[in-house]
C-alpha cells in the first residue's frame, strides 16, 4: 500500500475499508504493508524509490496506490522517479482503464448514449521511456528531444492482451488509436502488430482511428468504442477525456498490470493528489474503491470484484437523487456497508 | 489554390466564391492559380510535391488548401510528402486554430458556456519532424522510434506570437499546454521559454496545464481558455476536440502562418477529404470560408475578414431554426450574398 500524497491517504483508507468488508467472512486473508513513498520522503531524504524499496515491494501480490505529487517537488521528479519507475520496473505493460457511464452520473455531454469501453494503454514504451535529452540548456541554441520507443515485442504483447479482452466482451470490438499518417514508423509498427494478432482472434472486429479523430468520437459518439488499444501517451490523453465524459476523474479507476505475474500489478485511481482539498475529507474515494475491484479481479476474486462494482452503481444511482454532500469516509462507509456479504 | 482530394474542390469553390464576393467593388484584385496536387497526381505520376512546385507556389502571397487524402494512397505518403512538406518548407511555425461556439450551433456539451479561444499550435517541430526510424522491420525484433525535436529558437518564436495574440484579446490570458512532468526535456524547454517571454508581456496572465488535464477542461469548462500555446502533436489533438465541442470540423478553420512573410502562409479547413461524401455537394464549406477570413486577416484586410465572420454567424443562427439541408454551393451562395458590400 502506497498511500502517497495529498488526498492519497484519505482515499486509500476507504479503499482498504471496502476491501476488508468485501472479504469479511471469506477465506481470503489480506495483509497490508504501508510504504512511505512520495513527496514527504523526498523532502526529508531526497529519495524517490530505492532499490531496496523496489525489492521489498516486488514480494507483494499487488499494490494499491493512492496518489503521488506535491507542488513543492519539481515537476517530473516524483512522476519519473517513483510512479513511472514502478510501472517500468514491474513491467506493467497493460495500463487498463475502464470507462463506464453509470446511470445517474452527471456528464458534460448532452446525449452521451451508453458508454462502456475500456482503454488498454501500453505502459512500458512510447514517449514515456525517458529516452530524451537536452543540449545547451538555457541558451538560445538549446535543443531538447523526446524519443518514443516502440518495439514489436512491446506492442505485440499489449495488442494480444487487448484482443483477449475484446473477445471476452459482448461486442468483441477493438479499436487501434494512433497517428500513423504522421508518426509513420511507430504507427505502422502498431498497425502491423494489430493485423498480425487479429488472425488469432477472427471473431473480434478491428477498427482504427487517428488520435485526433478519437477525441471527436469520444464526445460525439463514445458508445462506438468497446476496447481501445493505444500507446502510452495517447492512452494518457484519451483516458482523462474518457474519465471526464463518464463523470469525472473522481470515478476513474486503473490497473497497471503485469499479466505474466512476474511482478506485482498496481492499482490506482486516475486522479492526482489534489493538494488543494487534501486532509479535508472532500475527495471522492470511489475511483480508489473501483481500483480495488480491478485488483480483486486481477487476483481472480471475480465475485468480490463484481460486488464492489454493483455497490458503486447503487451508491451512484442514489447520490443522483440527493443534494447532500458526504465526506470521503462517509462514502467509504456506505460502500463498505453495501458490499458486506 | 490547392483544391486537393475528396470534398476539397467543392469546398474551395465556395471559399473562392465568397472571397470574390467580399472583394467585389474594392480595389483589391485576386489572381488565383490552381495547383493540381494530391491523390490524383500521385496515382498518375508518383509525385507528391516537387521542388518546381514548391518554387512556383512560393511566389504567391497566400495559399488556400481544400483537403488532401484518398484511401487509395498509403497512409503517410500525402500527409508527409505534401501537406507537412508545405508546412515545413514554408516555415509555417504558427498553426492558428480559433474555436468559437457561435450562437445556435449544436454542441455535444450540455452546458458549454461562452467558448471563444484560439489554439496557437507550433507547426515546424515536435514529433512532426519526421526524425524517426525503424530497424528490422517486419521481424519480431523490430524497433521503431519517433523523435520529438524542440529548440529554443522554434519554441520562443511561437510562444512570442501567442503572447502577442493574447495581448490583443480582451481577456489577455495564455495557457501553455504540455506534459512537462513526463516529457521533462521538451516540457521544461517550453516552460522556460514561456517564463522568459512573459516578461515582455506583463499584462498577459499565464497559466499551465498538462495535455491530459486540458482535454478534461475542454469538455467541462472550455470557457476558461483564451489563447492556448502548445506543441505540434498536442495541438493536433486538442484542436480536433476543440472543433468537436464547437459544432464540429465542418466549422473549424485554420491558418498555417509564417509571420515573417518570408514564405506564403496557407489556410485550410481542419477537416479531411471525406471521400465518402465527395462529389455529392454534401460537405459544409463553412470551415473553408472561415479559412478565407483568416487569409484576409493575415493579408491585412481586416474589415473584409470581419464581414465574412459576421456572415457566417448570421447564417449559422438562421440554420439553427431550420430543418432544410442545403447543398455545398447553396451554403456558399448564401454566404456570398451576405458578404457582398
Ligand atoms: C502523473 C502522470 C505521470 C501520469 C501519466 O502521465 O501516466 C498520470 O497522468 C496518469 O495518467 O496516470
Ligand atoms: C492530415 C494530418 C497530417 C494533419 C495533422 O496531423 O496536422 C491534420 O490532422 C491536421 O490537423 O491538419
């Protein structure tokens, strides 16, 4: 458990509350080890994530992360040195981000239709690899580069995972999102991998759209999407937009998954640490609770995961009729009560 | 005039019709030279844009472009070999894309507020430079890279242009959009250039958001934006989304501007060639007509540009009340009639 910064500890507390409640009376035991990582540790020691941390965390079955980030830490330090380091070190090549518009949830769209898709964002390549650099920094002759690295190995495995997920869903539809008319080398690699893996999944319908067009569809016709597979950066952008149209990042859950099981997978809300409301019990813990559901599903506890999702659905439907605002822990209490067997 | 493919010739015809109408009776003369560039030429000769073409086009004062692209041409050939080649060869470093939600225009947003912003998208650097490559193509060991190149020279000039545009607008607000917490080298270069140029524009308010968060704001609170400055790829993505929320790409105009005047600037609708509706008089020429307004403004014909914008506004307001669909040339006729002095 990495609670992290800002609202992280508050939302993670509710995630664990619901986890305990849904497993109460079952034969599943949860042992949780808290790791003090994030801004406070960096301010105190200058450390983000040591080899010893990584080695210790690697022994766990799964990671629940709250949020990382603090305005007092220079941009990039905790993102690259902690969050992305975990994703890369544990080879989280499937960054799974479901988008469901639950009945009763306010959405900025006038007429959204039935939105239920999942983005499979590649998690270990693309422009996120950190293979950039800069020359003559601070002078008028400065040049800065960022290199997007894409390999057949890396693309094929995430594409295969996305196909399998599409095949397991009723609509069986996969949309590749890229920009192969401009980023021709990376784009054509992605395209060829999708074409190749498609032969293993003849019952899955395959579709393509450029990333710019995808943002149009996400606001004009989000119901068209079933499973989207895309690169690390496009996935980052599209999933924030997807969260916005399905009720906001207060509800958006994610899993950073290593499907081989070689390393622990990590589950986290899509939102950030929101320092402006930290410590005030104002954060919505629902995204973290839904991330706990993804964690349970990943561990094969499908029934318990489904119970959490149903609890959230009911809770959201009842919120819709009410004007009362609830504290972070009140929402957690309500969800915990609903999932209790 | 590069009419191009698909609906390109139809919408450009209406753009020229309105251009003639707005200049009729004035002392401004327009001489138009058509250049046959695009899919047909490529199919016939294998050429996209020759040095001779470039040299000839360079002699003009401005370029009006319809749309480029055809499903029969491999992805990237015309984009890189023609459209982007023009933008790069003529050093169109300001890719200007205004987003205005005109009264009466249908928008997918339930409650958009007053949307009136302009995106200044960098046009000659970033991941669009084509500095990528691939190794061992088609094998399981393939690696493909795309390099985003950013220079102090290139970023500073577009940032300064964006500040000047912000200063000339009532709200005087500039938002930098990037992803400096992950793309640290490029992102921090952009950030430092904005901080440096800001000292020349003390009356402009400066703001920053990550590209993922920007997509959230664009659907939840687009009214917050005034001028956005961003890189080539982020600008591509954000302006399609911006078009979607302000009535669709049928209305979105753009200018590829070389502010120094060393090369002709190029004006084009944001939409593509839409081969599915080509030749059927179904395309909305409004985006091209608004691109003609940007062209006139660039040439200093501000009054005529404003007349076109007012004509479009009135036309759109009247459309809103009607269920009749008009052909491409009927819309052009209506706009031409309105702008005639
Ligand atoms: C905080 C940041 C590094 C991260 C990302 O870009 O992946 C976040 O935006 C996300 O989507 O999880
Ligand atoms: C067609 C394509 C190369 C182009 C771009 O990516 O710039 C288009 O999407 C645009 O926005 O003008």
